[in-house]
């Protein structure tokens, strides 16, 4: 797939800071540059086995989502939207050697799955950020596109996150490192969120709102659901919690946004979270809409992000 790099690519990175006006991805690890090789195990990539700058150096947009099938569908959709010359058959899973994640490259766009929950996305993000760093990528925008449970808004609404908060409604991510709890900010790029919201105004087929997104460690009890194998609270307490979340500005719940925001912020990536809601949690716990309706819902963030990317690339007059 790619040519082989020399034993060390340190010299290739030595002029990283000489480029004026570019914002490069950086890492917060003093040990990386002293390593002879960096194996990105869960992505089936490495600095010795792959020429990462050649493969990924032109990436400007990274879109991540939980489902491998959804991210493959997004890759195929972006291929049509960007009207690229190569065939759809040429779009291959770069991570085919592993069964953990999938990755597709479509021109300057990278589409990657991250699995479900904080542990899964954090592993992917560590290796993705190192990939972008080794590839010497600059001016990268990263967007999580996914599904969520809405709070007080209609199913099918798209939520652009202005603030990722934890289960206590605080804009923070708490990471256990060794035997310490480290708290990191979950601040997202406000200008990027506004730009996405302005793009959404040109799409009349579904509603889009800006609001807080609550990230939990669990789909059931952690989100106040009554339908799990365990439930340790009353219906009244669960509903009261969700109402308090709504009053705090929270409009949807998912399980990845806080670690996503924290890691991207630390590594110089402009990040956004755009999720569609599959239900209104003030009305029900279970997702019971017909399959075809849910499939259409899941396409809505993709439509918005496609429009955003095309506008950034000066292709806003093109429609698929």
C-alpha cells in the first residue's frame, strides 16, 4: 500500500515548526520522539511499516463515529459528494488487518470508527492523534458524528455540542492515571460550532440546535434508564434527573464527547460533536422507531458535515 520508511523518521519531523501559518497536530508525550518505532497496534499501522506522511499528510478533515458500517457509508457518501475521479471500489479499509476499528480515506477526508464508550474512543484517539502527528498533518478539523438520546427535543433533531459535560453537568473529563484522578477541560471550538450551525440553516429537512451534550459511562443506569438489567432508583428520581439536565442546557446524551473534547483540545485539534437524537428521553427509554426511520436519522449529521466540508473546500455549488 505504501513505501517503507527508514528506521527512524525523526529527521522528517525536525522541521515541523518551520512552517509559518500552519497549525500542526502535536502530542503531549516527551517519550515519543525518542522511540525507534511507533506501532499503532489497533489501527494496523506503524512508523516503520508505513509511510505515514505520504499516506495521510494531506488530511484536513477527520470524521469519527461509533459504527464501522456507518463510517463506511459516510466514506462512500463523501466520495460521491466530492466527485472524486477514482472508483468506489478503490475505497478500502486501511485498518483491515485489525478487527477493532475501520478507516477510510477519501481525498482530504478521513472516516474512522471508534466503537462505543469512553474506553474504546480513547484508545482510537491516542493512535489517531499520533498518526496525524507522524504524518505531519496541519490545520486539521475533527468531528464526531453519531447518535444520541435527546432531552426535550424531537427525535431526529441534530445537536451541535457547545459544551461537553459529565454526569454532574460539569464541563470536565476525569481520567484515572496510575492512582490519581486527573481532571481535564472539555472545551470545544466555539467558532467551529457556529460555522456548523450556520451551515445547518441551509438545510430545511431537519431541525438543528446548539446545546450541551452529557457524556456518561453507561447506556442504562448512567443515563437514568429504567429498562436495564439493573435499576437502583425510582421512576420519579430518573425523570427528575433528566429534567434537571434539560434545565442545565443539556440537549442530548451520549458516551464519548468528554474524552473526545479533552484529548483534541490538548493536542491542538479543532473539534466538534454533531449527533442526531433517536428519541426524547423525557418521553421514553427505549428506541422503538422503525428501522428505515432510524437509518434516515443517522444520515442527517452526515449531510450537515458534507455541506460543511464542501464549503470549506469551495465546492458548495456541487450537489450529489
